[in-house]
C-alpha cells in the first residue's frame, strides 16, 4: 500500500520532532493505517539520518523487534530537548525582525517565545517592549516611541498595518517598482574574470565590470555590473549575486525536492531491452591475464560473483578464448563493484560507432519550460545488451 500523499524525511533542527510526528500520524490516519503498521511506514519515510539514529539509540537490538512507541519516545528525547528558562528569556529579548521577514511572522514569533517564558502578569508589557525593540523599520519604531499609551495589542496593530499600507502602495505603483534604477557613479571599467555563455553555447565577450548604485523593491545597494560586447540586443538576466540581495529566498525554491514516491521497484530484464550491433576489425581472440585481487577483498569478490551467478547475471564456463581483466572498486557503503577493463582487450578491436553525442547546452535547451524533474538513485545497475550475432564465441 502506498501513501495517497507524501511527506518529507525529518530534518533535525527545522521543527520539533514531536510536531513532525504529529503531522505524520495525521497522514497515517488519512490513509487508514492501523496502529500496528505505524512503525513500518515511519521507518520507511523518516529518512536515512533518523534511521541511523534509531540504530544508535538501540545498539545491538533488531529494529524489527522494537515497538513504534519505543522508537518515537527515544527520538523525542533525542531531538526535543527543552531549553532552560534563561535560554527562553534570552531568545525572547534578542529576537529581531529580519530585513525581509513579514511583520505578521515577526509578531507571531515574539508571542510564541513569550509563552515559553515565565512572565506572568508582565507578559503583555514584555511583548510590547520586544516588538518595539525588534522591529526592523526605524521610522515605525520612532512612531511607536511617540505613542503616549502603547499596549502590546496596539503595537501589534501598528506594526502589521504599516506593512499592509506599504504593500498597498507598492501595488498601486507596481509598474514603477518593477523598474530597476541603476546609476554608475564611476565609469572606470575594472577587470572581470567571469565566463558567461548563452543557451546556444556561444561565449559572451566581457569587457569588464563597473560599480553601480542599484535601486529595486525599495532597497539601494552598491553592486558590480558586468559590461558585455555584443552584436545583437538581448535581455540580460539578473545574476545570482544580485538575486541573493534583492530576493534572498530564491535559492529555497530549488532546495526542497518534490517527493512523489519513496521507492521505485527494480526493473527486470523484460522491462528494458536494447539490441546492439558491435563490429570488430578481426576475429583474432584477445586473452588478458586477470589482475591481482587484494587479499582483504577476495572473500567479498567471491561472494559477489556467487550472488551474480545466483541471480542469473553471469554463467560459469570451462574455458574461453577471450578474457578481459576485472577491476574491483570499493563503494561508499564498503561494498564492491566489479568493472571490466575492456580498454586492454576487446576495445582495441571494436570499430567505434561515431554517433554525435548531444552537447550539455542542447540538453538544457530541451528542458526549457519543464517544471517537474526526478532524481534517480540506482542501488544496483546491471547494464546488458542483446547482440544480433555472436562472432567467434565473443559474447
């Protein structure tokens, strides 16, 4: 049974683990899972880091023998550590509104921090003071200072209404806001080592860079602008360094992948089958002596060959006129991969098929306009072909 909707693995430090678990259990209830299935689905979607923590929290124990409550209780102790009153108070009084943080988010964060502090009857006054001290808008802060009678509710209303008023003004003047005002104070061109390419692969000619004053979305910054020498007019794109300043959250758009499924079943021989044509210069057999396998890897190589034979990937034979040495590659999980070194044997006889491979810029151009991408992580890949003929027992 698969989930009718998906959730992402838990990332420590983002939210409380108990909150992640609460949302996950709502998902289980939505899919009508029985309580005895919670552990299975939790371990399937929690992510590698959390699964490793479970193994560390229960050393020497089989995860299958643990209950869902045992696992989640220990993970709550591991990730939901409560700070002391001093830490909560420190976080409250040092809370400041970020440059691009919404006023409503800032006010809500201050009020949530206040709930963790033992302020008692002083809570409303503390919230008022924290809002006045932490607001980013200095003009608004001066206005709050000028209020004769200022309560927490009034401070919250003034802060939020000020931002709404600014948003309305930007909406009315949205055509003006879309324009970028650039003023070059110094026209001297400095040397630039950037390399820029257009989508067709052609490299742009860069004369250098100049320092300019840029005004956009109410922000003014001193930045560098690249000076190009081009024959045709085109609309230049804003560079990543400028995006980091004027749209600081743009990178987050590409951070969190859309997870459609947690697992894809392995493909069998019947799923994908290609027929290849290999031409060789002559039929003279090439037999190369096997490479020496390190002693510490010999047992792993034997086990790997036995597994391949059991799965029907390879078949033992008595003798062959053709032979290529095998290189043992150690993978990140300390397993092994066997790679045939054909460059010293059959590759010398094969007549290459000179098919033009696509350039990277051609592939990127083909993906233009796409919105959904997939990342495939193949645990085991066995590349095999069906050959039209068998020249002299080669295959």
